[in-house]
C-alpha cells in the first residue's frame, strides 16, 4: 500500500536537490514525478506521466459507469421489446452492458486525456509561476520518516498534502 505525497518546490535546482535526497533515501525514481511549466524540466528528471498530468483515469472511470449503465438499459429494452424476427436472451443485457462500459471508458478516457488533472488544481497557479510540484508515491510505513527527513533537509519544500489512494497501474 502506497501513499501519494505532494510537495511544492520553489525552483528546478531545489527539485534536483530533492531528487538526490530521495534517491539516497532509497526511493526509486519511478515513484517520483515532477511537474513544472512545459519545457522547463530537464530531461534527466522524472517527469509526470499522462496519468499525473491529465484526468484520463477519472474520465475512464466515469465513462465506465455511465456507459455500463446505458448499455444495461439498452440491453434490457432490447430484451423487453425485441426487434421483429429476433429472439434475444438475457445474455444480451450483459453483452450490451459490457460493450457500453468498454465504449464509455474509451470515449470518456480519450476526452479526459485533453483535460488537466483536477487533483492538481490547487497547485496549478504556483506551477505557472515557475515552481515545481513533486508527486511522491511512498510505502505507507515510511511516510512519517520521509516527511521528517524532507522537512529537516529541505525546509524550502512546502508540503502540499497526501492522498491515501494511489492508482495501481500507472
């Protein structure tokens, strides 16, 4: 189980120092994501992924729910009022529900990939001013230790909060 921590750093050199400190603390680079103004982050620093920068995950989840519900409703209507000459089974309801969920996830996910991540809204203004956001995914048991270490070694880093839910796949 991992926790997601957010830190605002004043500039790129501070972000690089934070990266070095976290690597020395044995946090793997794949669990760190830096988000800065477009093009300002050096290539050797771990940039945020599409899942960090956009609302693709939230959009796909919402699309799955809405598409699945619409598919189930369409399937139920097709079974209740079948087209002439076709006999539909109850399996049609399940098939249209799954198809609707898949289509909804795809369509909504593609649309949400163009929208900025709504979870990062509190940080957006400071990122546009040149600050750097660090998204850090750490084991639950090391949260207190890392928070204390970072507060001591990097007082310029502003703690931006914590999420209990870290997506499993990105």
